C-alpha cells in the first residue's frame, strides 16, 4: 500500500497544518503504508523529515517576501507544482490538505484528468476563504471557475475539522462522500511540572491570547477583554502574530496587567485559565481555529467570540463561554467579566478534561478511517 500526502509545510518546518500532516503520515507508516510527502522546499529546513522511512519530495519555494500579491501568485504556482509532482509519482491515493491556498483545486483538477483517487482533508476551505476575506465575489468569474473545478472531482474520502464544516462541504458535492471528523489542535501533551517562571502564583484568574490573529479573527474582541479586566484579580498573557498583531500589541502596552511573551510552550498552556479565540461570522465553516481546540485539550476553558453555527462552539461549548460578534460586543464582554467567578472557571476547566478525552477518541477514529480508505483504494 502506498499514499502521498500534500501540504506546504512539513516538519521540521513549523506550522499546525504541517504537524497534522506529519501525524497522519506517522500513523499510516506505522500500519504498513508506504508514505510519501510532497511539500515546499526551503533553504531554512532540513532535507529530511523526522522519520527516515517517510520519503519527502520537495518543490521549489518561489517567494518568501511579504508582498501579498506576489505571495498569492507564488502560492498558486507552488500548489500546481505540488499536484504535478504527486501525479508524476504515480501513487494513489493522493491525500491533500489545503496549504497553499487552492491546493485542493489543483489536486481535484489533476485527479479528474488522470482518474486518480484522492482524499480531501479540509483545513481552510478555498476558494471560499477569498470570499470570506472580501477578496472575491461569489458571482465573480474567477471564483466560480475555481469552485467548479474544485468540485468536479469527487474525493473518495473527506476529512473535516468538525461536523459543521463537513456538512458544508458535503452540500456542494453531487453525491455523499464517506467522511471523518478530525479537529485540528487535538495535541494533548504532558503539562510542565512547574509553573512557568514568568507566571507568579498570585491566585489571579489568568486570561490569554496565544497564536495567530489573522484575517478571520477580530482584534477588537481581544482589546475589549483586556480593557475590561480588573488588575487586582485578573492577568492577561499575550503571545501573538499575524496581520492584527501590531495593533493588539499597541493596545496591550497601555495596561500593567498584560504580560507579552515571545512564545508559550504547549506544555504551559494548561496554566492559563481562560483562552480567547474568535472567528468572524463570514468565516463560519471556512476555517475552524485550532487554538480553541488546543486550549481545551490543555485543560483550559475558552472565551469564544463567534457565531453559534461554527464547529468550535459545537465541539467545545461545555468548556466555553460565547460572546456574540457585532455591535453589542463591548457591553457583553464587560458583563461577562463583571460576573465571572472562580467557581465558574473551575467547572468549565473540569468539563474541558472530559471533552479532551472525547476529542482524543474522535482523532483516533478518524486516523483509523483514513487508513481504511487508503487500504481500500491502494489495495
């Protein structure tokens, strides 16, 4: 049995999608599948991945700058090159994630032409993300082309980040596709033995925002929470990157109860009480923030600013509170902070531990289903 997995990032390159690709690659390899990886090469990464029995094939990294248009053009070409490399290997099935953008378009296109079976693992959904970001119109010619071709080849198996996203994808196919649910961010790790040196044991309730604050997220929500906190009983930890990071860091600099950190190890996430995550309603189903899942898996609880239609709320609501996006957000945040109790936090954290076990089981079942799909296709 053989398969080839496509994703722009792969260890030792950082990135949550690369980590996810490596996990499924290791699982399949351990069960006797000959696994090949197609990824984008870089002068900043080693030639070989973490497992020498998994063969890595690289296509050239075309652009590493910050110009958005050049990055988009480069990512489109890289995706085409990755799909062509996978096709040239002659291996089936092709398992594709969605980094770079529109990688699923190139894979669907080439699999239709070659009658090659494939498995679609949706992370962010393209071209839908371009509409959510305001970069395209659903009635535009380019969008309709990318959408039509992306759906023209029906995958043999679908892996969604949650049931809501999977249902959204299924609705676009002419026939029912076997589906697994595999949330991104189910990465339980052993907690650090000792409280981090940067976190005093002062009995305050700790809030945090850890990770990307990008196009799909609302920086105003985080700003409102920071502003509403009481320094006598609350502290906020911030480790952020992404397009809204500079704005948030400028806001946070005004407050003595905010500690800015360069990074936070996953083993330290459980020392935080309340993790913040957000998703603009236009991005419902298009992406599912992994930081929310990682927070609950670490034993923390979640303050989520998002609609009630997304998978984060659907999967994690028992360990979370939700703030409705929109004009009433400031009043809702202030009301939440003023009524928050230590007992409420403790109860949500207790529920997080139960949800973590459910998520681990969901991940295990999804890995088994992907193996079964590969076995059926590859023989």
